[in-house]
C-alpha cells in the first residue's frame, strides 16, 4: 500500500499546491513515486473546483515544476487513508487537529517548516495570496527548504512499512 501525504493550506490554490508540486518532484527524484502518493487540500471551500492561482502556477513552471491542480476541501474522513497531513501554518495545524476523529489522526498532522532545521521558531509559510509575486517565490523557497527533511522522514516511514 502507498504512503499517502496531503498538504493543506487555507484555500488550496497557493501554498498547498506549491508544496504538493515540489514534494511530488522530490518523491520522483528519490525513486519513491510508486510508493508515495502526494496531494493537497484546503481547510475551507472558498476556491473549491478552481485551478491553482496563476502566480503559483507561473512560479512553479519557471522553476521546473509541473502542476495539474483543482482545489478541494479537506474532509475528516480522509484521515483514515492518509499517513501524513502537512499543514502550511499554525492555523491550519490547529484546524486539522480539531477536525481529526481521533488522537491518532491528530498526531498525523505536522507543520511543513518543522522539517527545515534552519526555520527556527518561525514555522509558518506566509500566505502569498494578497501580495505580489515575491510572496510566491518566498513560499516556494520555504517549501523547497523543508522538502529535504520531509523526504527523509517519509523515506524512513516507507522503509519501515516495507521491512
């Protein structure tokens, strides 16, 4: 069975699609694409059914990432099939943990930047939606930095499942 990771932000059109795209590329580069499934969702339904923000799409494309995305809302029932739920900021972390049907499910929720040792105490990926393109670039940089540690953790979990 595949190891499943879901990235979650507010509306699922900026931060979480960026994280999904970057992490999917890291999984493929590591040769884990048959073992790890990656997707994303939002805590709310504001943008459900919409494509990713065009600024997110262009920043990803310019850095060599692919994204075919339609926004959707995270559902509590998904916890049963997910191994890891990665929140992009503390507000998402709290919302997801309160949505979790059990303590075991709540423990699956982690902060993205917690996987970046250089992040220090600042673990939120700021929402770029209301700003300019530079916010999307900053988001991408933060996600890329955290993806190395996240991939190491996922690889360890996947190897533990296979063993």
